[in-house]
C-alpha cells in the first residue's frame, strides 16, 4: 500500500505522529513514548521550537558543553560548544589552558564582505548590455532603498554591483555580482531580499533572470587566529622534536588532500560546535570553509605552521560568515545564553572566537596524532559510553577504567569484563 500522503503539514502534531506510527512503526507504542520523552514541559518553549521548522514532532538533543580558559587578544573567554563527539570539548579546554600560559591566542578579522549574485541569460550584444547596466545602476541601488535603510544606519549595505560576463563558461550566461557589508548579522535574508529587488528592476525582455541568491563562498569575510612561542616553551620531553613533527603534520595536510580533509574535519569539530551553540548556520560555514580550502585548485589545510629562528608559529585563516543579531541568535534561548557567556560579541569578535576554537581543536588533534596517537583519549570516552549503555554504577565505572588502563577497549571486551565483574 502506498504511503504517499497529501496535506501532511496540515495535520496536528498528534495526527502526524499517529500517521507515522501506523505507517512506519507498526503502531508500536514505544515510538510515541520516545518522541514524547523529548517534548518540553514548558508549552511556550516547545511551541518556539516547533515553529523553527516544519512538521515538528519532537526535539533532538545535542550535548551543550563549555570550554573554559580561552585567552583571545588578552581577553578571557569560556566557549560554549554543541557537539555529539566525545573528546572535542576536553581537547578545546586542554589546549585553551595550555596556550593561556604562553601568551594566549591572537586573532584579527581580515575582511567582512559577502557576495550575492543575480544569474541571468542574455543573447544580445554585450556592449548594449553594458550600457544598459551602467544606465540602470543607480536604479538598482534605489530599488533596494527600503531594504537597505536600516542596514545602512548600522554602517552596512550594498558596497558594489558589477556586471560579469561568464559566457566563456556557459553560453549567454551573465551575472550581477553584488558585494555586501552586513555588520553584525549573517545577512542571508537581507542579501537575498536585495538581490530579488535588484533582479526585478534589472529584468527586461532580453534579460532572462535565472535566479538571485547569496553565495556561501565568502573568501572576503575571513579571520586569522594564531599562537606562537619559543620552541623551548612548548614544554614536554623534547620540544624541538615535537615542533618538528607538528610542522611536518601541517605540511602533509597542505600537500595531501586525503589528509587535508581529515585535518580540516578536526578543525570543523571546534568551529561547528560554537557555530551551533550560537544559533548560526553551520552548513553555510562548512560549505564556505571547504571551498576556501580548495581555492588554490587543490584541497589543502586551513591551518599553517612555521618554525623560524626558534619560534613556533601556528595559525588558521578561514572565512566565517556569522551573525550575533538576527536569525536564531536572539530567538533560541540557548543561543542567546551562548552569546551572553561570551560577553555579547560583535560578529567580528565571534569570528575571532570561532576561528580560535578551530585552531585549538587542530592543535589538540595534531599534538595527539604526532605523539601518543588519537585513540588513547578516544578510548576512555568510548569506554564510558559503553559503560553508560550498560548502566554501570560509579564504582563499577571506576573499576572498569582502571582495568582498561593498559588494554584495548572493544565493545565485546568491555561487555565481557563487565559481566564478569557483576557476577563476582
Ligand atoms: C576526529 O573527529 C578528528 C581528527 O581525525 C582530526 C585529525 O585527524 O586531525 C582527530
């Protein structure tokens, strides 16, 4: 029997769940119980979340952790992180503390402009198009006046509108390439509204508008975060050897795409966690970051390292289109709390904090990878996850952790030892 349904969105939440349960879960009562378990008792709060998206039937929790001891440009921060992967918050906290006694992190915003495009087809004479564009340019700005008014008061708006000929790539393809400054807002809605108004004004019988949309590629909205110290101050048993291997690890990621993707994934562990905690759009950040990593034509590392005259330097340069106003930032109580926790940063400050979180995460990963290996830390968390599944008591957990101190953690091994312990 077909399970295609019309008018699903019009059903009440209960009706949606009933339909789902009947059609996809053989009406098992546990399904409804699991969904209900995550409903918020506070009706108003639940309604708020229900309204973020469509067809909401429950909430999906992710852990919210904090990483203290970040010193960025001589200011202390505790950084909120939303992430499901164990060790990420621990790594951030550890590295933050480590660098806090070595001058902390330095961060600077390099640029803040964003791009939107009106893509269109035109088969006539390019010269005529150019002259039409020049004549229309003022009108294009004017067409967005009601949208840009408030943004301009905040120092933002449309910085430039350019006509670009892309016919070498695709027959008849041109675009209006528009540069925006959106200050403390991520600006997606603002940019898209401006573009649609521009397209409406620009179209004529010969100009066939295909679409108007912002670009998530923001190579001119970038931030740099860095750490540096004398090699001898890196600590450990052999700081020279550590610096050398660390440097090699970064170099490998800069020349080898297979490694670069994993290297950058580790960076995004830190970045996405703070992006999520602040109600920002992590898909936009991800897309922009990876495109930036591939800007040379070969996918490469987002971080860089040098060792010169006994000085170790490690930094990240990354595009981050973020908002500290608008979107979910004020609407989601936890996003609001995250921003308050970081002392209500401007978008530029948030760029600095988030780039730092990415750099810290990469430092932790490379430090582990080039010394003890990554599994040591992971395995302890893996063990705890299995023990939680087994509903181990605090004493049992202690005994198990001590037993597995010098052994490899496998699911079956843990279950076996746990059963032995319980049967003793
Ligand atoms: C795991 O989530 C992230 C790492 O693989 C990153 C890296 O290899 O650099 C540890």
